[in-house]
């Protein structure tokens, strides 16, 4: 076993916490309001420049694709059920006729 020299052992010092609350930078109310107003105005400009009618057409095509996918999924699940039943019928052992 390795010998430990107690003279070499140093205490572990954890960082101390202060009881004083930290200072936070105060945000100016007017500066925040101006920044918010400019951001909102930019968003409104972008919304006005986009073509809303084209976006509605895209949602209609997405809905049609979604309904078609749901129909295909339903048919696939029915085919899976049919295959499962067929497998069960084929895997049954014939019973002896007596």
C-alpha cells in the first residue's frame, strides 16, 4: 500500500458566496420601447410584403396530400390485417378426421 504523507495534504477550498445581491445592468425603458417598436414595424413590413394568397394555396395542397396519405395508410393497414389472417390460416395444422 502507498504511504500518505499528511504534510502534503492540502485542504480543499470552495469558492465563497457573498450575501450581497449582484448588480444587474438596468435597461432603459425608452430604449427597450424603441427597439420593440422597430422590431414590430419590421415584422409588419415583412407580413405585408408576403403573398398571403400563395400561402393559402400551399396549405390547401398540404391538406390534400395529408388526406391522401391517410387514405393510403388505412389501405396499407387493411392489407396488413388481411396478410396476418392469411398467415394464421396457412400456419394452422390440419386436424385429424376421426
